[in-house]
C-alpha cells in the first residue's frame, strides 16, 4: 500500500528537473511503452506494447543519465543548463544510417542501439507519438548542403533513406543563405522557442539537423491565483525574485540520504521529476517514489542553453565514439561516394519553460560534416618533436612579405 504523508517541498534552493516518461498504473500514455521509466512496475502493470517489442526499441537510461553525469563532471555541476539527450540521440541516427565498419559499430554501441534497424525503430516510435489537445511531441530532421563549398553532397541512396525513415529532405543553398535558412527551419519546428542558434553555418559543407518539440499539460494544474513572488536562492548564496506556483496535492515522492525527489504528472504519461538536495545517485533513488500528499512551491522558469561542440563531441568520445571525429578513420561510405568525410563540429540549443498550465520545451541539435582535401596516402608528416625554427610572417608570398618574429628551439 502506498504511503500517505503530507510533506512540503519548496523549490527555492539548488534544484534539478528531469522531464521523464514515467507513470503510475492506470494513467493513459500516448508514448511508446519502452520510454516509461523511472519507476519499476510489474510487467502486467506497465501500459503499452508487449515486452518483446519493448526489447527492440529500448529506452536508454544509460545514454541519457550518462550525458547528465558527463555535464556535471565537466564544468557544469554548479551551472544552470538544459540539454536534450533525446535530440542528440535522434540526430545521431542520421549518422548511423551513413556509417560503416568500425565507425558504425562505435556509434551503435555509444548510442545504445543493437543495429541500424533498432535505431530506425526507436526514431520512428518517437516521431509517431500520438498527439492530443493537451500534448504535442514532434521530431523533425533535415539535411543541408553548402553549394559554394565545392564539395559533393550526400548520395541519392542516403537521401532516400533520410527522407523515407526520418522525413529529412535535402536543401542546397549558397553559403550566405545557409545560416538564416537553418535558423528559420529551427524556429518553425520548435514553434518559435528557438529562433537563433548563434552559429555561423556558412563555413560547413554538409549539415545534419534534428529538432525536438514537446508541450504537455499538468494533470494537476497550478492555479494562477496562487502564484506569488518569492526568493530563489542559488548555489553561491545569491538570490533572485521569481514567480512561484503553489499547490498541495498527491504526487509521487521520496526522500533518501539528503535527497528529495517529487514527480509531477503531465499529459500522456510524462512527469516532471524534480530533485532537491544531495544529487549523488539521484536517478537510482527514483525507484523509491511513492504517492504522498505534497505541498509544492515551484518557480516559473524559462531556461535557454547552448551546448558547444566540445561538450557534445567529448561526451560521445567518452562513450567510445571515436572514429567518426577522425578524418583518417571515419567511414561514412553509406553517405558519400568519396572518402575522408568526418564529423567536424556539433551543437545543441535548448529551451525549457514551466508555467501554471504545464511545460513547453524544444531542442535543436546539429552535426557538421566536412571532408579532407587530400587522400590519406598524400599526407605529409610534419612532427615538431626535434629542434625547429619558426617565423611570424605578414603578406606571405607577396612583395610586401614582412617578418614580424623569428625564433628557434634548439636546447633547453
């Protein structure tokens, strides 16, 4: 029997929120059964498809949680951020379709897919999520080609798969139009939440993009009449005045070793799971969630964040995806007829809003592809691991060539 308590949660200190597809028995879900996570239920109590189908399209707690942990361990533990593991995984499916050999094997393992068919099935399940008046979840993908780069674009076979499976059509544009066009596409697909990705895309040859948009209503909405100003206390002790929503109701709740966790139900089986206090092993502690009477004060939020290329690429590197970023090793023979193509940059922009009526969130994730101008057997080795000289030159090769500095490295 579920415990019944009255507890007070004031979200006015360090707080982390996770949008999670978990649900209590009896709640109707329009999401794939395999994305119901966070609470362990007996198989016969989990709504959705059979366990056989669930195994084919596995929800990746490992990928999602490891991305959060990577962010926290690499400079973001005390910084505000919002990311979308799902959007990163979705755009990476486009890489999976074009990869071969070791590059493909590393991507599949790093993204937690058994094979290319599993990646397709996972994407299609998310892309075909049923919408209602109170719930929207939309995935969109696109391919872009810089016609002034002078480099070939994706093969017709790859374009056909990208279009048929991922709904990704190819747009070829001059360099000076590429950035505005991608921003306009992201704005449309994110329903206006993301209007500027703050990146100049004109220097890249080919680009892969995904957007994720989600809007869900609270099952137990907050009354706007109860929203009042209060102080939010940041980790450094500084304060800010915010609008706080408030209600007392039955929610899933647990507390364990200095951690408080509450899950607030949204339409179609989603929950906004909030963590207070000790964040060590916080995801594992979600297994203790049970129904309780909870008094909650939650700030209205509108967060925006951009994850740079080093963060995203280093995260995938930490999961064993290495060859895709090395032009000498990357094998994207399913995308291109010529060799040398590799992932040169990545980016993600995210926005997350919490209001009295529910949540609205969007993410846009991009992968920039480029190719080397020479073949492997033409590469000249130039290893500066012995005495050498250097010169800083202006106007190299011209009549105005000028030496600004010269130096040499000979001895210690």
